[in-house]
């Protein structure tokens, strides 16, 4: 590959459908999805990608059945608490974006511990979007600006109030499971991001599938509105 994205973003879609096709409960698909996320994290580190943002739980996901939401957070808590030490040893930093006022207190505590424990790691930054929505992020940024008394901002200044402040915009966005929409993800940040849509459900999105996406990205010419 001639070039590797510095920042890769992924919408991990298809866990539920993967489980349903196998006549399994939906949570089984999410369990497999977590395992796949771990594989992709380490693959990205090996490839030299510096930032990886994973759409973990959206603001719209609260509309799902309460039992599924509860199971998702329990799965998230359990897996994350077991992996903090390993991620630190592998020099991987964890960051979280999204709202913090609605996630369970036990989840928030583990998130804060993970950020603290890995804050000095520098090989790869994994950003988990939890209770995140692109529109919500922009509205929160606007309210921060209004509260500060600032009357006018440039694009660069506005970006400083966003959840991904200090992080370069994604070079490539991958969405799995055959869906071809953004679903309220990183709306501000993907203005010139390249898209790659895979038909593969997330639990089946292996390192080999990731390499296909990166090979495709490597062949593209990014113009950013200019003529090359």
C-alpha cells in the first residue's frame, strides 16, 4: 500500500443481523463484534495507523429495547475493565467522545479509569464514541461557545470546542454490513473523508477485510476541492 490513513473511523454495523441469521440472540452478535473490534485495533497498530475511532453506541441507540441496552453496557464494562492493563502494556491510548451524563455511572467510572491509565500511551489512540451523535456534538460545541461569550469563530476555532479537538479529521471512514449512510457520525469531521462500504457484517470483518479497504484507499487521489 502506498499510503495508510493517519485516522481511520469505523461504523461497526451488522452485529444483530449476524446473530439473527444464525438464530442466536442479538447480544451474541455484539459479543462477537467486541472480539472483532479487538482484532482490528491491534491490526491498526501493526499497520501504523495513529488514530482509530469506533462508533460504539449512538445517541439513537437508546431507542433499542431496554434489555438490549443494559446488556450492551454490561458487555462494554466487562470487556473494557479486563483490557485496560493489556492496552496500556501495548502502548495504546483510550479516549471517549460523546455525552457523559446519560451513560451508567459504573460505565463512566471504567471509562475514566481507562483514560487515566492509558493517557501517556502513544502508539495508537483508540477513540470510542459512546452515547455519541454528530448533531449533538455540534450543538454542545455551540452551547460552549455561547457560554464563553464568544461572538464569532472561525472553522479552526470552532473545532476546538468539539469532542475530537486536537485530533486530525478521519482520512477514511469504513461502514460494514452493506449500509451506505452516515448515521449521524462525525458530521463535522468527515467533510473530506474518503468512504468505504463493505457488505460484510462487522463480526466477520477480519484483518483481511480491513486490508481490502486500505488497499482501495491507497489507490485514491484526494483533491480536497483542488485540481491535481
